[in-house]
């Protein structure tokens, strides 16, 4: 087996992403990685510039890779293209190296391989990331964890709804910090399965985790949290807003998207409050 492989990185306007993926696939790529609004990069991995996508194609031989580069350069005039030769790696360990523990307020959140390093004075949450989003160290997750920590400190026993729960980290955090009823929903069955596993590991089996749509979740909640992408937040505003009894926290929003997301929830009768930011990511806070 070859000890190296070739990666062709293409950065271009997001509207051209699917077209270049087709070209790269037809050019003999053995695999593709896409980073855009719909598929945010893993923590620690460089993301695209606003309005752009990064598509990385992997090739086994230089001749095929060079031909693909020439074709992309010819067909996509705005693309920035880089062809690199890289050594074969143990991707499982490389991926693990990108996942770091974080401390947010009273919480320590991290992967199983760092659990022994958790300080004894923090509420420990162990998250197995696998194929679902939400390990704690992504800025959007950290922003939500901070909001949950602050709210639960003054609202013990509050009910919490986590929309798009992913690994279940936010729902689990709320429960560990003293929430009453906690519900997490996700339309991805793999995420729901993993969230159940994480809830069991963290001794929070009474967190209600399912693939139910919001219209199937009964009642309203003192705190609603949704860490999903901006376009999805806007689309779900008519379903999320009615679930809010007192406080709503939204994340997964880039700074240029803030006004549009905020307007969608103002239109549902919610009042914005000062939120928070970490790098290019912003958190939007509202009250009923």
C-alpha cells in the first residue's frame, strides 16, 4: 500500500460546490470532504470563508490528481486550488487529537480518553463524539453550555428543550446542572442513538431523547436551546418559538447571519437580549 496520498483542496463560491464535487468524482477521486454551511468542519479544522465552500478530493496517483487539478482550474475560474502530497495517517487517532476537553462555568466536557484529567470541582460530562456534532470544544457548543450554566444556576428544576441535540451534550449538561424535565430532539437517527449512549454514560437516563418533530413534543419549556445552522433556525422559528416559556438560546450562527435570524424570532413575538460571541460565531438570547 502506498505510504502517501494526494489531496486536492478547492476553495470556491459555495454555489459552485456541488458542480466541482461532480467534476472531482468523475475525475477519479477516491473520496471527497466538503466543508460549507451544511457541513461545518470538525473542531480544529479550518473552515471556509463566508459565502464559500472547501472541497477536498483524495487521489491515489499523481497523474489522476494532476488531471483533476487542470480540469478544475479550467472550469472554475474563481477557484483557489492546492495539490499536496501527504503521508498516510492513522485517521482514528488523528481525528481524536482534534477533540479537546473544555471547561465552561461549572462544567467540564470532554471525550472519554481525557476523562481522567477532569478536575474534581467541575461537573464532568463525558461525550463520545463519533458521527454527531457537539463535543463541547466547538465555539457554538461552548456558547450554549455557558448559557445553560448561567440559567440553571438561578433556575434549579427548570424544564429544558434541546433542539437538534446531536451528541446530547446540551441536554445532558442541563440535567447534570439540576434541570427538571429535559427533552432533546434530532432528525438524525444516528445522533439520537449516540445521544442515548452518552446519556447512559453520564448517568442521565431520564433525559427524553428522540427523533420527534417539535410539533410532537408536548408542552412549553423554561429554557429552549437550539445549536443548529442559521438557515435551519430561520425555517424552524414558527415551531421553536411556541415552545419557549421564558428563555431561548440560539447558536450555530455566524456574525453576518445574526440580523436575519434575530428578525425571524422577533416576528414570533420574542424579545432579543444581549447574547455572546466567540470568534466568528454568535449566540442569540431571547426572552418571552
